[in-house]
C-alpha cells in the first residue's frame, strides 16, 4: 500500500513565501547616476533648444515684421528686466497664490460632492449630467456673470476658479469610485465600517488613481480660469497678475511682453506638474507596482 507523501514545514513555508511574493508589488530600485539624470533632463532641454533655434531662424528670415515676431533675445530682455525690478515675482505671486487658494477650496468642495454623486443614486441622476456639462463649459463664460454679481473684486476671481475646478475634481473621483471592485466596499461593510470610515479607508484609497487624474485636470482648469478672469477683470483692487501682465502687453502692442507673459504662465504650469503632481503619480503607481512609466 503506497505511503502518503510527507511534506515538511520548510517546504510549506517556502511555497507560502513564493505565493506572497507574487502578490507583492515589486519595485526596481535604480541607483542615481549621471547617465540616468541626463536621460531625464536632456530630452526636454534639447526640445527647448530646438524650439528657440527655429524661432531664431524664422526671425532672421523676416517672414513677419518685428512687432509680430520679435527675436528671442528681445523676449529674454523683457523677462530679465522684470525679474530685476521685481515685477515678475509680484505678478507670479498674485496669480499663483490665487490659483492655489481657489484650487484648495475646489478640493474641499469637489471631494465630498464626488463621493455623494458616486454613492447616492438619486443625486447622481439629478446632478451627474450637470457636472459633466459644467466641466465642458469654458470657464471664461463665467467671468461676465461673476463681474456683475461680485464686481471687479477677488471674489470674482475665486468664483471663476471654483467653477473651473470643482466639476473636474468631482467627476474624477466619481470615475475612480466606479472602477473599484464591488467586493471592497462589501468587505468594509462586513467588518463594520461606517459610511464615513468606508469613504476614508476604502473608497478614497481605492479610487486614488482616478481621483488624482481629476485633481490634475481640476488644477489645469483652475489655472486656465484664473488667466481668463485676470485678463478680463482688471482692477487696481486685484493687483496685477500674469493675466493682467499679458493683457497689458496686448494693449501696448508689445509682443515681447506678450510672449514673456505666455512663457511665465507656461513655466508655472510645468513647475506644478513636475514638483507636485508628478511625484504624487509616481508614489501612487509605485504603491501599485506600476512604476515602469516613470
């Protein structure tokens, strides 16, 4: 009669360790090297150099008059002059701190709104399409109404920023919650999690990739909304932000100033992406074993 195989404890432990390793996100830790740094920095630097070279060649060819296409050196001179006089720092501060405050308020409003829309069926049926419509509505359309409601005051600017950010943040969270496996909320219910505890410890962490995408889009819409408001609503009470700086260049037919303002607006957008959202994305993807894209 055949004897049953005897499996020792060490073999069982080895099998369990192997199965656990399959479920554990793996992360390749690569040492920092100059070659790796160059691989990250070189492509955007080369792209900028190529862009400036093409710009310089077009200016030298004189296809357009000087007042329509100034030389890169003229634009750089405007930027350095405004940096030396402190104007650049003033307009950057006025715009960035408004955008950050408005975006923070949008997060505080859009996050609970997204949770309610995602989990309460009647609320979703009532205002879900409205949120999608507001997200596609150009934020500049709110500026005339906000000026009539609040006057040319900071309230106008913050209102426009909120209307640009809240729908994107809420819809991003709704999309993230819709992609959560149904088993996760059920497990939380079985374990006795309250509605608030389930939202905090299950829904938000599981929906984090979609929520983060909504935050990125909400910031982009906030920044665009702010620029539209600052270009249209100009007042000494508001101070001069980047939008007013851009509009000032247009009023003076000063193309170097216009392009310098566009460059500063673009610089803020790239800076927020690289310093805030890119590290957050990298952290979220690494936690899920999806760090290959970075």
